């Protein structure tokens, strides 16, 4: 019985996600959904990403957290509009569902934007199950989490369109094999582009920014 | 309607958890439930913890993962019985529920044990919501995750009986304030014992092992 209800919730979610997708297509707005474990460095990566992309795009940001507005306080400093979604009133939900994104998009005023970034709740499991109408899903891992994570949390890597291995500046202090990390990601998703970055030092950001820019322009101009 | 069903699932779970608790009390078996984000270092911490505690206790281990048997393969090398629970057949569940623990305890043969360790699925959100009949819940954080995590995932820290801040060997390479980390944990749970450890170097393990031994002996001998 539980399973039936879960399926029903997911099919309601998918219908809203499709409606979002239709709306974004009509308005030529590109949207990415950034997901990771807690503490993989999503927010700093976004701060750096937004400060570059805002020269070329009209950006808006949706930040998901169970509670607190810490991440959105950091992101508003980039000067782009930010909507914070706290899932705590909804039972401390561990993911963003499509209905929350729909509400946030209405607040962001889509007519003035062409690029929306979602920073999902820190969780390597549940957000992977919820389509929110995005164009691309991106998973961020950090080197200290260990190279076995893609094999242990495969759904996230199966659904992702790109993977970022962050905090590579810590490599000299860890016994983590970067090549094994990438190999394990590709074992789950053979074609996925993988970017190795340090949001802290800026290393490796360029290929990621180029990829993202290309994806967005294809949608917006296409 | 969704909420009602979730409540029903939780109340079924709680009834099984109470049954487990009764059984453990009767057999004088102590059980801890170790929870963390993916990659916080639970498995290495357990390898070190078990290799010391097995001198004083008859241990059994239950390892939860969505898939793979990587962690249990590491833990069987400690020489104690290990049961691996994979939640993938149940929809890739992001937590261990009481019914799974009940099945695993039956396989472990409780009559031969007095101390059970559960390594939960790597997730800082959902496992906190599921009582599995344990005596103590322990949350493991790692320094690279950042000091804001207790404030962003408060339920986990509210329900925990002890907190471990792991990977302190990385402190010289991170801009993380350890005192702030502890302060944020205590902001959510003022009385909680906090242990700062490096499972890798062995630093700080002693106070954790002493605390754990004390809790277990109180139950087993009490």
C-alpha cells in the first residue's frame, strides 16, 4: 500500500514537472538542478559560477534547505535574485519537489530571466527521484567523500547529465584516487561529462563553465 | 492525504521498534545506530571501534546501503558477524526502517551477542526520522562538510545521543573553525557529548570508546 501511494505522489510530481518544462520552453529559460551530499561545496561553487555567468545571462537562483537561510544569504551577495525554499514546514522534506519549484519560479518572475539555478537540499539519495522540470541535473561530489560513492548511490549518477568532483585542492592530504573516482562515475553512467574542480582555488572551473554556457545557449537561442 | 499515510508508516515502524527494544532489553543486548552524510568516515571509524570493543563485548554489525556490499566486506575483516542490508529492492530507500533491522537481528542470532552496531545509509536527513529500537543514536560529521551542517539538518542533531566530528586530521588544510562546529551542534542539542576524532590517525578515539563502553556496560550489566 505504501508503494502505491509513493507512486501516486511521484506521478503528481511528474505532471507538475512537465508543466514547468513546458513553461520554460515557451519562455526560453534554461534551468539546472544542482544536487550533492551535505557539505560537498555546492554553495561556494555556485557563488563562483554565478559571478561569471551573470555577465552573459539573466540569472535567478532557487535555494533549497530544510531550514536556515544561510546559503541564500551567501548567494544574494552575487547580486542576482534568490528565492529560499525551506522544507521544514512540510515535514523537513529531504528534497525539492516540483510544486515547490513552481512556486519559487512564480516569485522569481520568469519574464525577466533566461537561466535558473536550483541548489537542492544536501542529500545524495532522494532528490534524484524527483523531476522538477529542469533541463540538466548536475551532481557534485567532493574528494573527501571517497571514490566509492557513485557505486553506493547509483541512481543519482544514473540520472545526472554532468558530474563535478569538487575540493580537488585537498588531494595531497587524502588517500583518494581521482582516476578511480571518475572510473566509478563512468561505471554507472558511461557518457557523463566529469569536471574536476576546486571552488576554493578556482582550479578546473573553466571547462565546467564552458559546458554550462554551451548547454544554456543551445536552449535559449535554439 | 500523503501526510496521513506517512504518519501511518511511521506508527507501524514505531511499533516494530518498540518490539525490538523489548527484545534487546530481555536479552541484555546494547544497540547503537550510527548515522552520517555519505563519506563522513563511518566505516573506518567502525573498523577501529570494533577492533577495540571486540575484546570486551560479543559484537554483531548491521550495515545499511542502498546497494553494494563494499562496507560489509571491509567490516567482516574485523572478525565479527556482519549482516548487509541493501535497500535497493525496496525502492532504493534512503534509510533503514525497523522491519529491516528486525530481520537482520534474527540473522545475527541475538543469543550469542551483547552489542549490536548499525551503520545506517549515508544520509543526514531521513534516517533521523526512523526509530529502529536502538539504545543510542550517534551522528558522525566530518570536518570538510563545514560547520553549518548542524543548523541546516537540525533533526539529526536533536535526536542524537552523541556526535562525532571526524577527519580532524584535515584541519590544517581547511578553513573550518572546530569550536564553531561544536557550538553549532550544542545550539541544537545543548547537552550532547561531542567527540573530535580522526579515524585515520586514531586521534581522539579514546574518549569515544570510553563513552560507548560505559553506555553498553550500563545496559548489559544493569
